């Protein structure tokens, strides 16, 4: 029981860290292009909103309670949102920075814009995987605890 709580806390910390990285890099880009049409920046605004929701939910569910596993439907929804953000960003780059899963030039430096986009794509994908694993653990935990029903035994059927 304590192992699942520790693993859930580690997953929530990873989800928080990955969402913060995506929000920071993506927010820097949105700040740099603040005078452009917001319709053209829709995929980046969507990614920023998903990162903000992920940060909020991972902070709330960071504390290890047994009830934190019953939120698995929301974990699946956030995972799907992260996969959509990943796909939107990959579609935007369209191979201009190289292969999608070639994360050799992942960077946070100011001058390397391709490295920044690769970092956002990489951390969006890893965050989606973390949310999906968290949902799978939640499904397994809920399924195991639903099977343990309380059955009252009568005294005369006791085999002690």
C-alpha cells in the first residue's frame, strides 16, 4: 500500500515538473510573439492551457491519499490532452527541425529555437505517458479495492 502511494507521488512530481517545463518554454515563446494574431498561435495557447491545468491538478493530487487513485478518468483526459498538444506541435514543425523523436538537440538556450521546440515536444510526450501510467495505476487500484467487499460473517460459521 505504501509503495503505491510513493509511486503515485513520484508520478505526480514528474507530471508537475514536465508541465512546468512546457509552460515555461511555451510561455516564453508566447510572450515573444504577443503582438501577433492569437488565432495563428492557437496550438501554443492550447499547449499552455493544458500545461496550466496539469500543473494545477498535479499539485492538488500530489499528496498521497488513498482517494487519489479514484481520479483515473481525469488522468486519462489529461493524458489525451497532452497527446493532442504533442500532435499539434509536431504538425506545426512538420520536420523542419528534424525527426520528431531525435531529441539530441533538446535545449533551453536562448538562441536555439529548434532545441526549445524539441524540448517542448519531448516533455509534452513524456508528460502524456506519465498521466497515462497514473491512470492505469488508478484503474488497477480501484479494481482491486472494489473486489474487497465487506462480508459479515456470523459466529456460528466460524471455523476457529
